C-alpha cells in the first residue's frame, strides 16, 4: 500500500509518497541516512485524486519500490538513490 501526506508551506506543497511497510524505519549506508518518520511520511492511502497531485505537484518526496514505480508512471525521476536497498527520490 502507498501512503501520501501533503505538507503545506506558504504557497508551496511537498507531496510525500511512501510504501506503508517502511513507515517508522531508519536506514543508513555510508554517510547517507533515511528516517522514514511517521510525522513526515505517514498519511492516508493514496487515491485517484492524489494521482492528479503527483502529475501536477512541484515537489515530491518518494520512498519505496511501489511509490517510485507509481511516480515514474506520471513524472520523470532524474535520480534515485538507494540506502540499504531502499529507493528514495526527490522530484522537483
């Protein structure tokens, strides 16, 4: 299951997409660290309305195989990093 959480900051938004099984986990590899905190990533199950946000959203923060796959269907992802084999991308 993919979760979505939208953070509003003034006139801009950060749309976070995350595979639900990664919530609350931390990953570290070399000098990279990924904290998939409930506070930042835990939202509601993704809906069709959210797909529209992915297509139009300016800033996306995406974690997990399912979430990356879904996002790449609608947006170009220039760079994906992996930390402990968990994919993470920021799309702007």
